[in-house]
């Protein structure tokens, strides 16, 4: 069958699927682009950039970072949440551009990226100097994605989100966060953070659920767990 005779939307759909499912998406898309005019046009579609599995191209970060960032920017402009997420951390961790980085992270969050919402919350907890700032941070953590705002029976998902956020941050930078807890009045409850033997685990490292006296204490504990991983 003549490829040139296929409808353009079918070609775009095929190309986008390759971009999203290939283990080497960038190489495959470049090969398609060079193969013929119809695929060159298809690879230029925003849908292909939106579906590109950029998280599988980490080797470029070390071998050709300029190209890696260029790919991320094109994909982020097409609405790719993973690209926006990685760009956001690059801006914050390596370029010290917090405002720009948070814009990228929020864009990823708006596309349903729960790890971006978690990361925004952690960054805001780290940089908050008053209760109002901590409340804003907790708002992102509790309202930014289904994995974060899930009921008690599914809180184990937070551990998965934490692992992914810490993994990306470790890949991007050698810098490490301080281990200090977010600024806030110390908890007056001596039992806050203790284990409850009858409940399910907080994450993969706890066999039972921890008992917290407030949302603030819960997320302060989570912040410390996150910092431990990075």
C-alpha cells in the first residue's frame, strides 16, 4: 500500500504511538522524518511532541544536554507534561530560576502530572517561612493530583510519587537539599508521628500507619522522607 495515500490523521496517530511507546523514541522519530515527506510532515505534528516519551532519553542529558533541552522545549510547547516537568526542575535546580521553573511545573500539573504537583508542594514547603506559605504548599499536595489527594486506603501511592520525584531530581543535579523541616511551630503532641499497629502502612518502608495530629505534621514528615531520598 502506498503510504502517501494514507490519511494524514492516521499517519500522525501511528507516529505519535511510536513516539510514546518506543524505547528509543527520538532516534525512531528522526529516522521516520528522514524516510519520506509524508512522515516528515507527520513527525512535525504537535500530537507527536505531546506523546514523546522524553523520560526514555535521559542519556542525552549527559551526552548532549543542549539537544536534550531543545527536545524538551519543543515537546513542552506541544503540551507534553513530562517535558514540562523535567524543564521545571532543570530551571529550579540547575539554573536557579525558580519562577520560570514553577511555571513549567504548574503547566505539567495542569495536564494531570501528579509528580509535578508533589514537587511544587515540596519546593514550597522548603521555601516557606510562615504558616500561610505552608498552607499554600499543602494545597498543592492535597489538590494537585489523584495520587496525592487519594483516600487513606490508597495513600501508598504517595511513596511511588515520592520515588519518581526524587529520581528525576537526582538525575538532573548533584545538589542536595538541606534536611531541615519546613518552618513552623514545633508539634506539641509527643505521640505525633508514632506508628499505629492496626493501620496500613504509610509507604513501602513502614509496616503500619503513622499517627499525625494535623495536616501540617503529616506533610512535614513527608517532606523529610522526600529529602532523605535525594
